[in-house]
């Protein structure tokens, strides 16, 4: 199969020097890409800025902003069998990025506007035979919030986890929630096992 995977954070520039981002390392998406390649699938990895090397044998597309990631995903999704959207796409961006470096101020109110909802938009374009898998990082009401996202975004599977995976964290509470109502919950699951399970699901369905 042809598997499209997004990974890492996005950056939204305030001025030429400063940006808004998050703590995502991209490790989850890169692990999924590596396991998919080892399983014999064709892999396209759309990655935000990360410091880890890409797995060999995958086609790497580097992006920085949410708009750039959206463009790359929409370009490659029509020819893909599965999208695994593990990237931590920023929810907001500055309304009016400055062209010059902003000088130090005593106080600065920064207006933000929503970024595109890539996952929801792509899922709306899904054709018969295509599958879309998303992630939901939650700090509370893990199952409830992830279930809501699963339905609202028309996903086939959503993996709910916690900030415990951020940085070098390797274990988290994890739940796999399926479109048909099935659910798999793990109180403490390693990141590598999550990635492996995703590829098992893709190959088995």
C-alpha cells in the first residue's frame, strides 16, 4: 500500500526571527514511517522541523507551516491508501506576521487566528478504500475527547494519548478508538508499540 504520514510540529512566524510552535519531536510519525517501510509499504513522510533523521527508503517532504503541510498532504492524499496524521499541527497562527523584527516592548498583544484543520479537510475528501487515521493528545477526558474528534473529523481510527510522549518520554496511556465502536485501551504503552500496532491495523483491515 501507499501510506502517507505526517510528523513533527509546525511553526507559525510572528516576525522573521520568532515563531509559535510546540514540543513535538516527530518521533511517533518517524517510527510509523519506519515500521511501514519495513512492512513493505511505499511511504511518503511529510515532516515539520525535527532533529531526527528520516528512515531510509521513504520519500521525505519537509514543511514548516501548517499551510505548507496542508498543501503537501492534499497533493499526496489522492494517490494514497492510508493517511496517518501524527503531526502536531499548530491550532493558531499570527493574524498579521511582521516583515521586520519586532523590537522589545513592555507589553505586546498578539492576535492569533485559526490554522486550517487539515485532518478534517482531508477526511472529507476520502474515497472508498481510503483510510484516515488521526491522533488526539489530551490532558483530560482522554476517551471522551478523542471519541468526539473521531466523529467530528470522519476518521477511521484515532489514537488518543497524553503529553507523556512529548520530548524523550517513551510511555503513555493510549487508546485506539475505531469508527465501528471498537476500543483498545492501554494504561502504559511504549511509543514503539503504538507505531507497530498502527501498521498491524493497516495491514490487517
